[in-house]
C-alpha cells in the first residue's frame, strides 16, 4: 500500500518527479497545513491523501490458496 499526496481540488498527484513540490502546479493551492505536535513543534501535514493498493499482489494471494483459487476460476470452468 502506498500513500500518495493529492490536490484538494483533484487536479494533481504528487508522485515521482513532483514528490518534492509544495504548491500545486495548476491551482496554486498549498500542499501542506501546519499542525502542532507536542512541545511547540510544528509539523507539515498533507491536506489530502489517497491510498494506492496494487492489484497484482492481492490476486496472487487469492490464487495461492486452493479454496479461494477454485472460487476464482468458477466462472471460467462452469460455462
């Protein structure tokens, strides 16, 4: 699972070469908000974040079990 910062307006993802930018390129909004954490420490927190769940490892785990593999193949085998 990967956490990817994204624009609050939905116009941009901060991924690969955009990972170090702090302002959205298209709508000019700020990427972070400042949040106090502990003793007078200020921390930058992403305003919006999405989670990317790759499908290939999940399918590999489903097909690794004989019980779920037969359920996954049911449609192809019973047509």
